[in-house]
C-alpha cells in the first residue's frame, strides 16, 4: 500500500493586532527602557527619594483633591447611563481616553521623579486600516489589557495614599504645634481636645508627646515616598506572567519566521538546481553520449565533443560552488564577516563602500544572518535599484551587531509576500528567526536604507 501523505500543518491565523509599548517609547527614550526579565527579578537602582519625592507626594495629594473626581465622575456617569440611548457608552469612551492620558502622565512623572527606568508593558495594537474602526479597536484592546487596569489602579491608589499621608501629616503637625503652645502657655491657647486648662503636672507630658507626634509626622512624610516609589515599581511594570507570555510570543514568532526562512531557502536551492545545474548536467550527459558513439566512426568530432563536455563540466562545478557559497561561504567560516562582506563587494557590479568595525569574531548564527542580509541587499540593489553606488556599514552595538546598507537608487522598495518579489520578505523572516529587527526606509526617488540589528552571544 502507498504511504499515506503526512497531514498538512495549518498556519496560525494572523490576528489584526501587533504588540507595542502601552504608552509609547517610555521612559523618555527607547534606549532607556528596561526589559523585564522572564527568568528573574528586576534589579532596581538604589537611590534616595529626597525632597523631590516629598514634593511628588504632595502633588499627588493635590491631584486627589482637584482631579480624581473628574475621571471617576465620567466612569460612574457612563456606568449609570449605559442604557440611556448610548450616552453612557460615549461617557465610558471619554473616560478611557482621559484615563489613558492620565496613565501616560503618571508614567512620565514617575520616571522624572525616581528615574527607575520601569519596564514598559506591551499590549496589542490594531493592524486594521486607519480610520474610526481602528481607533475603536485600539481602545478596546487597551481596555481588555491588564496593563491598562494596573496603571489605572496605580493612578487612584497613588492619589489615595498621598492624600492619607499628607492629610495625616498636616493634622499631626498642626496638632503637635497646638499641643506645644498649650503646654507652654496653657491659659493663652484654647486646647479643644485637652480642655481649657492643663494641669501643671501634665504640661511636661503634653509637650513631650507633642514633640514626638511632630517628629513622627515629619518622619512619615519624609519616608513615605519610598512606599510611593514601591507602588510605581509594583503596578507600572509588567506582571511576571505577562513577561513570560511576551517571551513565549516572541519565541513563537521567531520559530515561525525560521520555518518560513528555511522553506524559502529550500525552495531557492531546489529552483537553482532544477533550473541551473540539472539541465546542464543533462546536456553534459548527452554530449558525452554523443562523443562515445563517435569515438570509432569520427574520432575528431568525438574529441570536440569531449572538449565541450569538459568546459561544460567546469562551468557546472563553478555554478555549484557559487550555489554552495550562497548557502554558507567558506570564507565566512575561515576568515569571518569582514572578509566575506569584502568578497561580496568585490563581486558586485557597482562600487560598494565597506566599513566593518568588528574587533573580532561574533557568534556563528549572527555572522550567517549578517552575511545573508548583506548578500541579499547587494543583490536587490544590483537588480532593482538602478543605483550607481552603495555602502555597507557593520558595527557592534550593546546587544549584538548592526548592519546598515544604503544605496543611491530610485527607492520605492517594499515588502511583498505575494510570491513575485520575496527578497525583503525573506530578509525579514531570516532576521526575525534570529530574534533581530529590520527597518526599511525607501522613499520614492531614494535613497534606500536597510538597518538590521542582530543579537549575538559575543
């Protein structure tokens, strides 16, 4: 019986969402963002809160008095009027917008005050076509994310905590000052909670107690920002489960990109063999067969055919060598990325400026991906760009290696996965499989710039 065909693996359906930081590139710049580790605790910077922390706490208390009722009023109005001809839904939409803005401001304020570089949680962002539908979809993705509700809880808990601390501290300071004056001049101060007069024997105790309350109130106000900063770290950073989920999503994306890249590479090799080496080998076989049949009857013609076969065989060997070089060139293994990229530039039909600033060898996978990126970019430049000059810049960065390929061509490069133009799409799959990033800038009229960052172990 014939072997049954293996079942086809169903490709996961692509949802119209993408993961992005919940409040943009925060804190302050993308380079300052601290990625939350999925396998260990975050190492927070150790620094005192100081007077700025106290001022921040007082500002939160003021916000609790003059601001908190506005978003809460919108929320309760929306909940109460949700069935009133949709007006409640409109109020809830306004509340989401207001609350999202407040959460963004809170994150900025925390970073400006405490400079903890709190990790930015990533939530889903709509990939739908621009318009009102995409706007509503983004709002829905915000509302259903845990990061939004954690930031919202942080906003109100922070204000309530500050109101309690500042209010209690003010009450303690005022009461202690009143107690001290009452102990010093019991007849000149109306002590509501003690009485009209303080006995001579109790004056010292009241004074000591008032001083203790005053010192305690000031100490509480001074050290309360430590708890305020702990609230920021606990509620603004992503939850551990969210970090693990994001790590799994990233690994799955890299796995799928690796599968796509491997499939595309296999198809390329099959196509090159089928369209290149295989027909030439068939022609070589036919030529040798003709030479064999003419050895006895026409020796001169047989010699000509053998010479043709010999030349064809050398051409096939060259073609196979080039095919093998496209898979993984020997010069990359033997001499590293600098020599391999220089060899690519030397074979290019247009002048290529090469600037490689690597001090030594990098990881094998990073070298292979970097070589593939440069090779594919130079091929695309030679075939499609119409450029007269290009440049390749490779330099180490903190997380790995960065490759920048620029040309002065006509621009207009784009990612096309319809099967007609797969160069840049294949690049993206190969880079994502290595958990790297690729950014393409190619306006009409040029220039075209490809920036790739590939992580590496060393």
